[in-house]
C-alpha cells in the first residue's frame, strides 16, 4: 500500500512541477526543478484513534538543512498530503529525543472537523492544517525569479555567518578572514575570537575552517562550513575528518560550493577514508543558491534590489 500511495503522490507532484529528481542517498528525498524545493516523503497508514506514526531520519533531515525544504506527511485515508516547511520546525524537532534507530518519532493526530496536529514527543502539538495539499505547496515553493548574484568566497562566508547569527548561534570566522567579510550584504553581527576548549586540541585544523556555528549557552559546536570556491574539496574534507577524529565532535559538516561541483563532491566524499571515519554520512553539500535563498528567507530583504534592509528600514516593513 505504501508504494502505491507514494507512486500516486509522486505522479501528482510531477504533473504539477515537472519531473522530480530523487537524491541518491535516500529513497524518500526528492528535488523539484533546479533546487526550487526539496521534499522528504513520509508515509503511514491511519491507526486506531485516528493517528499516524512517522519516523524522521536524522541523516535525511540533514539533507534539508538550508534548503527550501518540506516534510510531506501522507497517509492511506484519502486526505490531502501535508507539506510542512522544515525550517519552521527544525529547532523544535531538535528538542525531541532521537530514538536508537536514529529517527525522530512523531505523530500526526486527526481531530474533529478533519483538523491535523503534528505531535512531537516531549515538545508539544502543532496545528498543520495550513500546509495541506499540493496547491499550498506550490505557493511556498521558491520562485527563482531573481537571479543569484555571483558571490565571492568572503561573501559566502558573510552570508553563512549571518544565517547562523539569525538562528541564535555564536559565529567564528578565522582571524585572517574577518576583515574581508562583506557587511553590505547583511546586518553586522558579532564574531567570537576564540574557539571553545573542547576543540582546542584540534585548533590547528579547526581554526582554518571558514565558518563555525557555536551554541551560545554551552559553546558546543553546532555546525561547520568549508567554502570551496575553486579549491579541491579534498582539503576541506580532510579538515573535517581531522576534527572528527581528534576531538570526537560530530556536529553538522557542510561543504559549500557552486551547484556545478555537486557531482565532484559526491565522488570525493565517498573515498574509503571518509567512509570509514563516518564523515561521509554526516557531511552535506550546500550550493551558493541555497545559501543566498536561506539568508533571504531568514532576514528582511528588499525584493527589488536583493539587498538586506537596514535597521531603520525595518520599522517600515509590514509584518
């Protein structure tokens, strides 16, 4: 039944958006158009008390990070699928425990008048009626009407730092890169000058990583980004690998580059040394267009000039 439901849904999505591309690393992750949106398909039959149970693989959710991404909950009851924006629930999900199989266990509860609620254990319930149906998804799919500008290495660093700051993280950028950040792209944010103690043993490697997000309360490493503008991916992956092996830190790792180099990343990441260390399983590729769109979704933008609104302009933004 699950396969038939999935085929029907994919056919409907293809009819609306054109042929979808399936990501090689998962049977459930699909891409609409040229990175217009990522869809994570999750199916469940309807159980007693009108509830459906879903497992969200942590490794799959990592592929949604920074993208215009949606978790699609669909069932066998004939009702519309629900396309929940991952960015809206990313931080909420992380407050829920991960099961031994590496999945977040969530439920969709079906109430009276056909209402839907997403139940996340140890966190709470969230109404998701506003995310029902392919028509609603179409309204939320990013339209690439404005071209992504050509970005330099320093500009990508600036955007990644701004994204992390907007998400509540402290930001580290190598000292010799800090002066080159482009503050015309975003509102200025504070940079931490020293790396936390837990990765100081690997400072020879980690201090060279382009952008590091740190939890503000604990200073734990949350995510690391290597911007490979034209340099080989291998050097960035080696830095990640050294950090993983010497500090036992296993946060989110990202290689950031232009979309044309995605296949090269996939080839490099599957080298035996990175497979044996486990790095290939926790490192994601993030292209410049998604970095730019991610920043634009999180921070107020002037849609005509593609420039961030200054602080005094925010008073004039209709919320």
